[in-house]
C-alpha cells in the first residue's frame, strides 16, 4: 500500500486495496498503517495481552494517532470503537486522518469504548 502527499494531506492511491497486516503473537491483532496514524483491529477472543480490553466480549477497532497524545506510555492517542469497523475504516482512511476522526465521532456515542483516550 502506498500513500502520496498532496497539499499536506496523505491520500491513498484509490486503485490499491488496503492491506491489513497481522501482527505477531497470539492476539490476532491486525493493523492498517498510514502516515501518522493507523487502524488496529483486535478480534473477540484474541489470545495474548492487549493494552486495552474491549467492553463486553466482542472485538474492538481503534484509530491510533501517533501524536504524543493522551497515553503517556506509548505517546499515542487511542479512539476505540467496540466491534469490527475494518470495512468502514478502509473506506474513510483513504481520505486521511480527519475523515477517520469524523467517522469515530459519529459512532462513539453508541459504540465508543470506555478505553478510549481523548
């Protein structure tokens, strides 16, 4: 997957399908990586230790912004939705971080995780 810079915004080439990378370990965590942020999906029942646990017994999808933000350990800000939002984020992430934040804000009232760090 490649990205191009245009007027200070990162845009994905629309011809390429986003590729989720399966991270090492037993958690089953998947990452969709962009410039300055990434989307992380942790499936329900994943083995291993996550920094956060989903509310309830379902999976979680996190927008992780590498901004030196709220989490003092990682230096990232975590915007977490309960459930599997990979398909939705695949569509909006190609438009950049602002589009992802707008999507998160629309969904957080009904699907926001208590683990989000804003």
